[in-house]
């Protein structure tokens, strides 16, 4: 078990790709773990409304994984009738057309996001991890699931589902068959949620190793649904909140704003879902 986990983590130690922010980026919005889809109609609708108002306000939107609750292949967008997946992609495309740059990392729920999604949404698919070079700072961006090194079972699954051969085999199946498998996997995930509460947190030592390896003082990630600022010496690890306006009370819909200035970067957390969840 230990060797398999170590092998999975070794794959995440490849040289980190970079995202160099143009000089005109003065306002960036970061979100994570929206889990959008038909099972979350209120959250999905709220995100689409927020995107419609984002044009002209943000120069870039960075989504750090789990934009969707499940993504069973880009041909999902060819299905009829239309659903929340189509609405979200169209809203992203409209935002991109307004001049806002959109970057999306794959999460543990939507790791099959591919070039078809990128074309339809106007988004750029980002590596994980990815180094954001902004205002003279190096900020390491990740979904965060690979930091949960105590969850050996998940790391084995992550190694499997990121294998191009496994993905090709899964995508070769009919869409409805893939949909049923995704539903079964989601139910299994719910049943093991109690165990994940204990095993699903990011390991501070692993995060520190990532930052040391990349010579960066700052990391932003999601996945754990435990928003907080973690300081370890001169290193900062910021954890993003998930979004849930369907089941949580009060609702959660948090955005992390970055405002690069001449010598520093302003940081602001905004909660768009501070009120109670609708009934």
C-alpha cells in the first residue's frame, strides 16, 4: 500500500507548469469545488448568474478543480435535453468572449475534462500543480487531492483513473453506461464520507515539500472543503471553500480575489452564499 501511494505521489513531482499573468491582470477570481450539475440546481444557477456579472470585473477566473460533480466525457455536451452542464459551459464561453481569461484544473470529480470542454467553454485546461506567476510572486495552484497522502485507497484510485489507458476504456463505453457508473461511484463516496472526514485532509508536511520543491512561498488549493489560511513559517497555504446553495445552511459560495499591486498582492475572501440555503 505504501509503495503504491509513493508511486502515485511521484507522478505529481514532475516539473511544475507555469501560468504567467500578463501585466494587465489587475483582478483575479479563484474558486474551487463547485460540484455543479443536475443534482445541484440552485448552486449551478447561482454560478451562472455570477459569471454573467463577472465580465469587466475580473481579468481572469481560475477554477481549481471539481467545477462539476461528475464529468463522464466531453460528449456529455452533445446530449439532449440540455442541462446544467450546457448552461455552465455557455456562461463560461460568454465570459471568455468578454475578454476574461479562464483557467480550469481538473479535480477528483471532473478529471475527464478534455479538449471538447475547453473548446465549448473558452477555458484553458491547467496542469495540476500549476505555478501562477503574478505581480512578482510565485503562487502554487492545485486542486489539492494529491496532498491527502494518508488516504491510500483514494491515491490508488487516483493513479488508476488518471491512466490514459483506463480513461480510453471508460470513454469507449456508451454515455448512459458511463452515467450509471458515475452515479454508483457517487453513492459509494457518500457511504464512505465519515472515513473521508478523517483521511481527506491535506498533509501539511507534503504541502511544505511541494512549496520547497517549487521555491514558492504561497499555495492555494481546494478539495478538502475546509477554508482556512495555514501559516508555516514564511509559507502560506490558503484553502478554498466548496460551493453549496442546495443543501448547506448557511449556503456556501466563496470567491478568493487577488489584486496585484506594484509591490504586493491584495487578498480578499467574498462569500456569495451567506444566507440560509433555500428550502
